[in-house]
C-alpha cells in the first residue's frame, strides 16, 4: 500500500464513521417511532404486558375494604359488594349525639334526596356511617333517620370501630390529629362517586343542594356526555349576597325556609320553622344567643328553646360556632327579607 492510498483512506475514515453513526441513529429513531405508533394503536410486542381495558378502574374490590356493616333495620351488608359496587353513591360519617355538624349534614342530604326523588334507591344510593358504634346501635340509627324523615334508598350504618376507621382512611375522610383525638371532631366532607367509572370526588356539607343533586343525577352518571342547556349569555344577573345571606344559605337553609317560595313546596325545609317574621317575634338578645349557643340554652331548659325542641321532633338546633357578629349579620338578613316579603305597613293594616 502506497502512501497516497493510505492518506486517502485515513482522510475518509472519520467521515465514513460519522456516516455510519448517522445511519445507525436513523435506524434507532425509526425503530422507536414504530414502537410508539404500535403502543398508541394498542399493538404490543409479545414481551410487553397487555394494558388494562379503558373501562377498568383502580377503585375496585382490591382497593375498597369489604367491611361488614349493619344497617338501621339490623341487616348485615358488605361495604363493597352490597353498597357501592356498580353504583352511584354519596357517603358521609356521622354520630347521632353530635350537636353541631352532623344534623346539618343530614338535613342537607335530605334536601338532595328530595330533589332526586324516586331515583334514590334505584340508581343513586345514600349511606351515613356512624363513627360511634357503641352508642349508635341499629335502633338508635333508625330513630335518628325517622326524626329527619329520610326516604327509601338511604341507609344508616354501624360496624366495628376499627373497621369503620380503616374505611374512613381508605375514603380519605380521616384526619390524623383530629379524628383520632379525644373528642369526636371528624372530617366533615362527603364522598360522592360512581364505582363503575372510578370517578370520585369530595363535597362540602355546606354545598348547594341543587349542585349536589346535579352531580349525582348527571355528572357522575355519564360524564363524557356534554351537558346541554341554555347559553350563559341568557343568564340573569345575580346580585352578590350579603355576609348574613351567605351565612344563612350555607348554615341555616338546610333546616329553615324563608318565606312560602323558599323550597317549602318540595318539602325541602320542614325540619325547623320558617323564619320569615322571626325578628319581629323574638327578643333580639334572645335570638342572637339562640343562633350562637342553642345547645347551652337547651341544657339550661330555656322555655322557648324547649318548646321548639319538642315541636320539631326533638332535633336539636346545631351549635355552628358562630360569633356574635356573625349572628347579628344573619339577623339583619332575616329582618331585611322579612321587610321585603312582608312590608310592615301591610302587616299593620291587617
């Protein structure tokens, strides 16, 4: 081999090597691209595992505990197999001796049940599970349900304390440091979901009942189908609520109506008295205290408080931990709404 040939080969070798590397990269890129396309089209190589079906959900019997529970009629049921499998459900945790949030939650869900009508018990199911099984026997739960006049399709359940605690943790409704404290404070959130599709969400017990009813009746039933309705351009302008109205709608409206057009026709707000005119009937100082600490006034056996307790199925008005200013805001809203619906001149003329 002469020197010229050696030099020519030496000069071409780096270029040839680069070209070879380029060809290898192209081949690798094409191979990777083909694998991506095959995976996208659902075609996998024999060495790859088959994917789960699109309709499969991770929230099945291998996730939810099949906790043994007993309902208000003394019937034993399994949480997954009997209560939630292939169902649209709403679940909350209560205890019947609760004097603040639990009655409010139950009253709110009763409104939702009224809005849903016969669908509750057919394709939508309600479950309230006690966190105090020692006190909340099936008989106690049944009496509690009767006081709130709940309809079919809503079970009140009890079970072993450790099992219920584990169930709360699985549902994300257990707060360390709160739920395992010395008192019975607990997570107030509701869980609504469709076990078949695996769609679950938390909701507030202060949520608007129409929104909760729509989630259960429509959103969770066929979430891939877009809602049809009128354009937002045709929506009326809504005035911003005052602080007193917001407190009333989120805290008081589960049990109390405010005038003949405020849900009475649906039987939604018949747990407590209608509050139109209450600011004209009650002493302001008494009413302010009754809003803030009804449980204490019942313990003191205040005559008016005891009369209301007996008259409305012995359902205690919950203590919502409102301060004096918040109570005054509610009273101001009640006064304004009373004056709007029942002008004082018209009342005096009667």
